[in-house]
C-alpha cells in the first residue's frame, strides 16, 4: 500500500504527473478539482455551489470537500495498491482531517510530493491550457487569485507534513519525463 499526496501551486503539473504515477504504481487517483468539475458539468446542487468559488479562484469550504473525499476513498474499497491524492489537502484543517480519516480507516499517508515550479512558468502553462481547457479559472485574473490563495492557505500544509517527516520536495521545472524521474526516485524509496 502506497498512499501519496501530490501538491503544489496551480499549474505545477499535479494532474500530469498523477497520470504517470497511476500507470507505473497502479494507484487510485483522486483529484478534488476533477471531482468538482464533474459536479459542475452535471449541474448538480453541489456543482453550482462549487462553481461560485472555483470561478473566483477561491477554495470551496473545507467541510464540503472533506465529505466528498471521505466518500470517494471509501468507494475504492480495501483491495487497492494505494491512493494518489491530487489537490487535497489544501488547508491545514483539511490536512488534520485527512490524518484522522486515514487512521480511522487503518491507513496512513506515506509522503507528500511538493512540485516546485517558478511563478512565470505556472502562469505560462495555465494561460496556454486556457486556450482549449474551457476551465472558468484559466484566465489571468483568476490565475493570479489562485496563486495568492495557494501561498496563504496551502503553504502551511507543506509545513504540516515536514513536521511529520513525510515531505518530499520535487523540482518541477523541465520536461514531464524529467520530473517523473525525480518522483520515481522518491516513490521507489517508499515501497
Ligand atoms: P484543481 O483542479 O486542483 O486546480 P489547481 O490546483 O489550480 O491545479 P491545476 O489542475 O490547474 O494544475 P495541475 O497542477 O494539475 O497541473 P496540470 O498537470 O494540469 O482545483 C481547481 C479549483 O477547485 C480550486 O481553485 C478550488 O476552487 C477547487 N478545489 C480543488 N480542490 C480543493 C480542495 N481540496 N479544497 C478546496 N477547494 C478545492 O498542468 C498544467 C498545464 O501545464 C497543462 O496544460 C499541462 O499539459 C502543462 N504541463 C504539465 N507539466 C508540464 C511541463 N513539465 N512542462 C510544460 N507544460 C507542462
Ligand atoms: Mg489538476
């Protein structure tokens, strides 16, 4: 069992690297952003609430996302190789709730992979993606807000996992394959 968190600023490559991790390590992928966008596309009640936050670059309320995450982890069952959490936890309250949730399930987080990418590169990647993504948050105004929210609300999550000695900093610049190579080195040491 290998349970991993992948985090980092908007556009750092969480989704891109998660796909490669799933392929090599056979983990179940849980992206809270993808789950919320699915709810928005289905025009569910939850999706409508989520959209009002996402389109402004704000985080959705902790209680809402913790509940969604718990249900989705539960739905995987116990016969799995592990989980990769993409975009969760994003606040200290979410990190604390995750630790409680995992220990109740008799599971633990092995490491947090923190993808570090320069700000100009993040903006460049997201603006490029915005040309085709259709995401309501891929425009310069919202990207700027997302980056600021990341700095103030999500950076403390890294400190939380540093204290637990489960923090792995990954240099997130370079090609997708180069970055994946750095991730493999860390994950192979955790198996
Ligand atoms: P979320 O969907 O998690 O978005 P994000 O964190 O802003 O990150 P992105 O998905 O935009 O980027 P990514 O890091 O996955 O990078 P990607 O691989 O796509 O969250 C969206 C919103 O949902 C939040 O703002 C919030 O409102 C809400 N939300 C989600 N989770 C929440 C939570 N836990 N609590 C509260 N609210 C929550 O790559 C980006 C682009 O770069 C792609 O086009 C890709 O092809 C390209 N790229 C990737 N790697 C490289 C590379 N090495 N070189 C060049 N280009 C690259
Ligand atoms: Mg993503």
